[in-house]
C-alpha cells in the first residue's frame, strides 16, 4: 500500500495491481495529486566572495561544474569540469520532493577536490534544508527548502514574492569570474530574469525522457509487470543481454521493491558481473511505467573498501602506537585526536573535542607563534613536512615537551585540504638534555657552576663594563688551606663532604646576583657582579674568612679550615676577562705565601713574580737541552747489617745563575709546562744506564738495585711497558736490578690498564714498590689485587713515631707488609731512636739523613771502589 496525503485535511489509499487496468488509471490520477501547486520552494543560494546568486530548482536534474556545457557553470579553477549533479527525488508520504547531490558526472567520474557537504566529504548526499555545499575554496552553496520568501537565508523580501515560483528560462547559468552577468542579487528585475517560467516539476521527468539517447547514463523502462518497454543506447551497450534474459536482475522485482518500500522512488545497489551499480528506480504512475537510472559505482565501492581497510589499519595503529595521532580536516576545521593523544595529556576520550583549539590553546604561550609559523609554512608548501617541538599543558598543570610531525594532502592546485600527523612525548629528552647541560656547566659534587659557566658570566660582566666604564665588578679566587692534609688523612669521602659544606658557607656570604664556581680540587672562583670599589670586595673576602673559621662536623670528625683569597677589581686596562681571573689567581698565591687564612688584592707588582715564574719555565726548557739536570742517589740500607742494598735516584737542577734549584720549586713548573713526562723518561734512562755501568765495573755490586719514581702521567701511557723494556735493552741492565716506585694515587686511579701494566712489568722481572704508603687512601684491597713487592713507609709517619699513636701506625704498616711477604722500607729516618723502633718492629730497610744524604755519582763510585759489597758500613752523613 502507498499512502500519500491529498491535502492537509484528507488522505487517500491506492492499491496497486499488476493486472488491474483500473488501478493503473487510478494511479495516473494519483500522480496528478502528488504535485499540486507548490507552496515549498527549493533554492540553491550560491556565494562567491560574499556575492550571492539564487537558483530556483525546478528541473529534475542539474549538472554542475566548470565546463560550459553544465546546467550551472562555476567558473573557478578549484572546481572540476564536471563537479557534481543534482537529481530530484520524491517522497509520496510527505507530498514533497527534494534533491540528491552526487559527486562527479553521469559517467561516474569523480571530481578532483571532492564534494563537501556541511564540512564532510561525501559521494552521495540527500540534501536537507540549510545544508552547505562546498565546490571549491571560494564557492559555497546553501540549499534552502522553504515556503517563506522572507527567509533571511535567501534575502529577497516581500516585494519579490511573485518572482520565485518562476523557473529558469534555460538551464545554463555561469557563476564565477562572470558572476551575475545574467542576474543581480538585490535587484528585482535581476531576480525575475533569473527565475522565469518553464514546465511544471512533474513534466520534467517526461521532458527528461525525450533526451535519453544523448545521456551516457543507462536508462531502462519497464511496465509494472517487469516487461521492458525501452532501453537507451547506453543501457543496450552496457547490458546487451537485457532483452534476451527473461528475469534480468535489473528488471526483476522492481514493482515489489516499490510496494515494499511504500515509495515511488527507491535506490538499490546491484552487482552485475564484476561491476557494481546504483540503480535509481522511479515509478511514473500516470504512464504505468517504472524507470531506472544506473550509475556505475564499482571504483567508488572498491575505494570505500580500501578506505575501510586503511581506516581499520589506521585505527589499529593509532590504538597501539605510543605516539598520539591527529588528523585535521582543513575544510571542516575539525581534528580527530587518537585516544593515545588525549591520554598523553592526561585526558579521557570524552574530555577532548574535535576543535583545533583543544590543541593550540594548550600550547605554551612562548611556543605558539613558532608552532603557527611552522605549520603555516608547510600548508603554504614552503616546507616538505610540518615538524616542530613545543610545550603543551598537561591536565596536571605541568608543561610537557612534544614533537609534532605532520604531512598535508593537497589538491591539483597544490592547496592543502587535510593534514595528518603524530605527537611524540619528548619530555624525557628535554629533561635529559637539561640535565646534561646542567652537568656540563656545574660541578657534580657541589652543584656549583663550573669553570665553563663562570667564564660565560665573567665574559658577560666584562662586556657590560666595557660599554659602561663606570660599572665595576670583582673576581675572587679562593683556595682552601691544608685541604690536601685533611683529604689524605681523613679520606676522600670526608674531603668531599668538606668541600660541600664550604660551598654552602661561601654561597651564604654572597648576593643572589653573584656567582661562585668550583674550579676543581679545592679551588673556587667568585664573581661579584657589581661593586662600588675594592673595599666592597674586601668586605666579602672578610665575611668568607670569618664563615670558614667555624668548626665543621663531618661524620665523627671535627674539622677546621681556612682559605687564601686573591682579589681583582675590573678596570679599563684589562683587555680580556681571562686576565682578571689570572690576576686573582696570582694574588691568591701571594696570600698563600703570606701565611694563609688571608686575602691579597692584586697589584701590578705581582706580575713581576709571575714573569719570574715564566722565566723559570723557559730556563727549565733550556736546562733539558743543555744537560743542566742531573741525578743524585740516596742509599737504601739494611737496618740489621747497615749495608747498602740499593739507591733511590733523585732529580736535581743546577741553574747556571741561581745555583741549585729545589725540586719543590721547579717540578711544579715542569708539570704545568707539560715537561715532566719527558723529564721522567730521561731520569729512568739515566738511572738505568748508571746502574748498568756500576754493575759492570764493580764486581761486588751484583745485588744492588736502583729505585726510580714513576709519575702518574708516565705510568698511564699505553706504551709504558714497551718503553721501559726498550730502556733496559738499550742500557744493558738486568731488569731485576730495577725497582719502580709508584704512588697509591696511580694504583687507585681506576685507569683500565693498571692491572695489565703491572703484570707486564712483573713479567719483565722488574720489582714494584708503593711509595709514600698510607698518605692518601684508606683502601688496602689493592695490596692483594696487584703484584707488589715493596712497601715504603712515608717519612710523615716515621717522623711522628715518638708522638701520639705514630708508632702504632708504623708498626701496623710493617706488620701488614710482612704478612703479605712484602719488603718494607722506612723513609726519612733521621735519628737512632727511629732506627731502633724500626728494628724492634722488624722493619728490614730504611733510608734517610741518618745514613746519608743523596750522593752525586762520583761519591757513590768512591764507595763502590773502596768497599766490596755486600758488607759496606753505614755511610756518614755528608752533603750532596
């Protein structure tokens, strides 16, 4: 049964029968009732650049596109040649008809940029009142179905009510660059020119049928029983079997379908062979005919299927991805945010909408311009992709760092209509980078700025003072007094705690704008950002000295410390910031020499001392080439027999002008100048050569050994063992006559090749001794781990054997050496009492002024000539 209202006051019911001619006649009468004089107007309001053109839709079909053959010509490059077509559809239940818009042309070819209705891309859409259709970037149309000619959406007014029911005189209307050349919005005459009389809407179907031969769209007509009454050439070419197959799928069951749907218009999909068609079925009641229009949608359906698969993959990827995904429809200005994208910001799926504001309003204000510029650059086509790092607000109120990436999709005119991408949380990277930057500019232990950051700030202050010469700043260089003693006696852990506590006290003495940096070891540098004069810097130094006087409690120890401070105040005479730091360092060394726990303000006279130091360095370099360096040899004695068992080789410098320069004066200069390693190798070569000579010419000296001190820089060279072996081979000395003295600091330096170096030396037959044992490290595990032969007790312990617990310390060291089957040598023995103590506790060997000062080689040769080993009596104390 088909129900259709005849008027608002009554209804009628018509029964359709395939065999009943009366029913067919009645149906024709009903068709006349379906389309009475209309009170509802269908209008397409097309806008270009804020100009509007109204079209009264009276025809059954309209083609729309850029090509001039279209019914509605849109003259714009963003519109396809055949962009879309309108097809009128009727609803018998409502006595009304409306329009369906389809993307592309009648051949099924789609438009380039797509058909967009209400911001969403679609292939087929049944238009509803107030739907907005976009044909391109500039052209938009509003579909209006209204009985009120005063509707503001069409903007005509009461004076032109009579013009609207009047159809177009001909189908062609060009819109675009020649917009309104046939009609003018707001002009009554223009409206009437655009909307002139034509046939009624029902007759449009009949008129349309007079052109079937021309359309490429397959058209099939049947009677109510399914018998074919007409097929156009397109249908005949497409389906040649139509007339030979009695119950063809395209004609079978059409009437039943209409009755089932209770409508005079039905659309269904049909699969014929490998092709898919959309079949629009119309019941032309007055003629007792059923007409079908067929549109091939095979490619569209395949595309949809691929799209569904792609979307399924995309959904799976979005769900499993660690990154947040987003997809921005630029036409509709809506963004899809994946669940992960929302979760990364601490939001649930429902808490984030589809507006771009959900994203951009959360971006840090300092980053918004950069993100906008990078995004705009990509949308303009200036960059191959969008990529930007920015901060975005988390739901917990914190800003996190993200890296956004995206790629735009573009139309034929290279205009972006969509951009999709991802958002990666890079907060950990930025946090790590910040930590690395902090570590690169700060001391790890005290967390104070290091030399790098200090120099940056000093350079800034220097430049500011150059621009404003009345502006003064000051640099203080500070070195803790007796820190090495505390560090060596109480251990490095206590020493580190002392440095941390000192750092805190120093900070409390400064202003917020000042900078304090740890330069390494026990050295600190302070930048007073602005000072009135030198007195202000002096007051700061006095506060620091006073703050350091207070007792410092470290674990179970109570420590007192002080500092030596050098002060330099800026002046226009300085040409580089480093000069101020250098002069502060010079002043600090002057304070050290003045007795420590004090400060010195730099003066130009101090440069003379620095120049003297530089001269000493120059003289030392000359001394190496002029053979001014020489060795002296201090005997090592067997305490029980007082026989000499060996010598320790010691370096001396006889300056041509200054005379004998103490090692404590020139060795630090050599180390600072980078000369010490080459000097060390010269010492080793000279000592081995001298001992080889003595062993060769004095037959009674076959048991003598020569001890040589090895520096850390020398020992840690990768070729150390090879060089030592080469020297032994070159001098001809047997390796078991050589004892290399190494400090605990070298052994415990954690260098990767320590153990390998020591083992290789042992393989050569060389003896290894630990020099100054017990002065710097508390760990004894290395004595078990490394192949050591001799322990040398430092003179600082030997000299205190008659004080406090000094004797117990030495006894412990001697017992330790004996338990490990190591020889023990006591250094710095100067009294008979010390010798007796050592003999009592079982110490076998010693050296010191009690037995002999260091001797020149001539003195040693005199002893070896006159006395046969091993029974050489104790050497009387003589000067070298």
